[in-house]
C-alpha cells in the first residue's frame, strides 16, 4: 500500500474533532481515501465535510451577532429558568 | 471610568511553530531556511500593515532568532519610528541555528528550560537586545513565566514593566486537544491583566511587598464560558483560533466580534475597565493555509478583526496601547491586588448559560449558573504556592496553579455509580427526599459596593413530591479578605408552614488535572460551640462525624497549604465532615439548618493559607 501523505487540503479527523482532538488526516492516493492514524475513521472528502457540518451544530448561534447592549440585556428578562411565580401555595 | 484597552502584539518569528512543522510532507528540518524566514517576515509585515491601516499601534516582540536577523531588526526600527510601535522582547521563537549551537538544545519553551539555561537565555537575549537597539526592553513574555523567572528578570533588568506571563486556561484540555503534545499546562491564572505575586505568578499579589514588579497579561483574551468545557485555543481574541474551532461559515466569524463586545460589556463588573490582548503568531497566517482553511480566509479574518478594533477606536470605544503604555496606565489606575470579575454570557452555543468568575489575591472562583450557581473551580491564591517549573523542578511541565475544586476534572454534580464529585453547592431535604441545587438551572445578576462584589442567583424551584420550594442563592465576595458570604434564602413555599433542611457543603480535593492525588495527610474537623474539636487525619476510611451545634467545620489540604472553613454567620447549625474513600477520593464538610419561608442560612466560606 502507498505511503499516506497530507492531502492538498490538510483536513483534521472529524471523529477525533468530535472528542476535541486535532489530528491531521493522511491521504491514501491508491484508495482515494483519507484516514486517521489515531482512531479508526476513514472516508472521502465529502464525508469529512458532512461531519464538519455536524460538528458545527454545537454552535447554534455561530452566525448570530450580539452587540454590547444585547449581551448586557441577555437573560435579564423576567421569565428566566426557575424564576418563581410568587410566594405561597402554587 | 469608561476604558476598554487593546494591545496588539506581533512577533517576527523566523521559525513559526506551524510553518516549519511539516513532517508529513517529508521535508527535512532546516532551521532558518530561506523560504520559511521569508514567508514569516512577510506575514509579520502583513500583520503590521493590517493593524496600522486601521490606526492600531502595535507591540513588536523581538524573538531570539529575530535579534540576529538584520531585516527583522530594521523592520522593527522602521515601525517604531513611523508608527510609535513599541520594540519589545519575547522568549518565544528562540529556536534557530545560532541558538542550537550556543545552547545545544531543541527546547522551545522558556518556562521548561533548566534554571541555568533560563538565566543564560535572559542575559544573552537582553544584552543582545541592548546591543541592537541601544536600550533594554520594558516588556517581554512567553506562554508562561513562573515567579522565579520574573523575579530574576526584575532583579537583573528592573526596567521591565510588563510581560505576557500566561495563557488563560491552557491546561489539560488544550493538552488533550493537541493530541497530548502541547505542553502549556498552565491552568489556574487570571483571565485578564494582573500584578503577579512574588511567590507565584498565577496568583494576584497580596500587597506592595508581594508585588513582583510587573503587570502581567494573558496571551489572549478568551471566552470565559467557552473555556470551561472546551480547549481555550478555539475561543479567544485570535481569529484563526476561532477558525480552528470551526465556529465560522465561509469567511464570516461573528463570534469574533461578539467576543470583543462581551469584553466591552464586562466593564460593568470591573469599575468601567476592560482589556483585550491580541497576539497572533505568524504561523497562523501562512500562505499554505492552516488545516482546512485557505490563506485567503486566514488573512481576511485578521483584516476584519483589526478593522473592527479600528472602527471602535474611531468611535472612541477602545484605546490602543502598547504593552508598556498599558502597564503604566494599569499602575496609575489599579491597585496591586485589584479584584477582577465577570458575569459571562453564552453567545455561541445557543443557550441561556452563564458563568461568573471572580479573582483577587486570595482565590480565583468560577461559578456555573446552569448548576444553580454552584462553585465549580477554586484556586486558593491565599496559599501563594511556590511552584517553579521546568526541567529540574518537581512540577516540571505541570505549571498549573492547583485547584481544590474542579468540577469537570473531578466529577462535579454527576458521578458514575458512587461517591460525590468536587463541587461547592447546597442540598435541600424534605420528607425523606433530597435535591442538589446544581440540578436547577438559573441565571445571575450582579451588585457591588465598597469592598464587596455580589452575585445573586435568580431563584430556582425545587419540587419535592409534596412541596415546592423556591430558593435564592447569593455570593458576597469581600475583596482580598479570603471570605465569601453564601446565602440560601427560602423565597417561596407551596406550604408556608413547612420547613426544609438546607445543607451547605463543599466536596473538595486537590490537583491540577483529572487523575486523583493522594489525600493522606489532609485533616477534617468539626468544632462545636463549646470549642470541642473532633478531627481526623484523612485515610480513605469513610469516617463521618456531626455535631448538633457547630461553630465551624474545616479541612486542611497541606499539599496546597490551604485551609477551608465554613462558619454560620449567625444562629445554630449542624456541622459535619465526611472522609471519603478511594473510589470517592474527596473530603466533604458541611453546615445544615432547617429553614422556613423568608428565612436564610448565611455561611462564611473562608480560604486561608495553612502553614
């Protein structure tokens, strides 16, 4: 089997990324496949990119812009979690 | 005061960490290769040009290698003359052919050198700096500088006023992120500028006698919520770090601006002041791109970032200062033991999560509001632990300031099967049921007054089978006193005649990382109102003791020279200790009292140095 090399784009292993480890993939030209030397993931570029897309789901506000005023006002509304409706029986 | 200050630092590094590490491509190691040097200086010039185009003054940190490179020296002189940039010094970027020949070492981390080499490198590079520029630098830096190194530099070169002395929360999480190969094990320091203690650089100085003589700044300004359960190297004022965390789409990185704006927002908790440091090494803007990201986006992200600061500057919302200018400003406007404080809000994970950070000369405290306002990290600065690091020291690479509570490294509110994790929280008991407040998500609000800062956790509702209880928690930090008043007030009861028991407790340990450390030699004690003291030496034997009317409960952790004590502010309390065992390697102390509607249990939690 051929020596693995860094691809034209230096992708990181998407499965290792999920457990917060940066680990560069190598590219096997014969198999037209990227593979990880740490975990057991292997796949093509499309698989990498689709898993990156899943990774980004941890950031629902990734494209949201918060100004200073919005940050200061955030969570200051009355209906914060656990705020009691009032004293006495409910 | 209304002051948001920015320092932008660049370094003409001649062998950037991320350009020359190209093992997979099979390149031979050639230090100072023409291509690498040329590209690195190009990047340095590019970074400088981008900052200057936006009206931002820079600090140029000259590396050991660049002090022997005529082009880099001339660039620094030209930038200083034209833009007023500070020519400064750094211990990063030491490696070059000359360094290897002189010192015979491949070590790249100044804080990890053996002491004799640290001394040589300081003297050689400072004298070389003087030879090249005609003056000694007033600012320097590294990823970390221990107190011994700072004290030595101040003794030999007293003109030094400031240093990049740590990377905030670069520790086990970053180590793991880098496939266990990036030896910045530096958890436990402040997140913004501070005056370090002479005894330990992580800790804020006690007073003028303890003042190390410099103003320390962290390598970057980081997201204080993002770093709690993630490596900080994806959440800082470093656009390419944000790209590393994949928190971007195409060339858009709104989080980058949100981070700057949140640092503006925390002026609210710091008497009108806040600080940003931006320090992007040239290796992050290489022509070959960085990981998946092409050069075009790396470059644009830096342009956009500097453009935003430039816009803020034009609006009068930020003041750019060199590191030395900032140190002078800090000395003129802040106390040696200035407390720092932040109520930080999530701007990226799409939650209402918040955390609260407080630090002064006695401790650094992290409170997680989604855990009902439980304390999830405590670094006992009161003990001013001497922890020199580097080859030949007992700490060696582990330069972190130890914790006595760390809820992510040591379990926190959730354990598998047995025992309790490290946390400071409270439990409510009624009718044979028990609920930990860490199960109740909340948010916080902030108050302050002369000598105190206060976090009020918005009330949470605990639901027992036959009773609903609403509890408000508050933390009052007495600045530089080493004490926190912790209040638990019953503000609502579905049966106003009911009484619930509140158990205010801490489950503590010690360490710098995930694995347990030996607790043998710790002591636990309950002192009752008559002064009778029941104490044990920790031996993993699961012993317990309680006194119906306790004056105090305390634990001593001699490995970190720390005593923790809880006392009721007023009124009677049951006090107890629980020893723990090997599968639950913690020590626990607590105070309990029954409370009715509108009643409050206030305990004083003290952290002291134990000799």
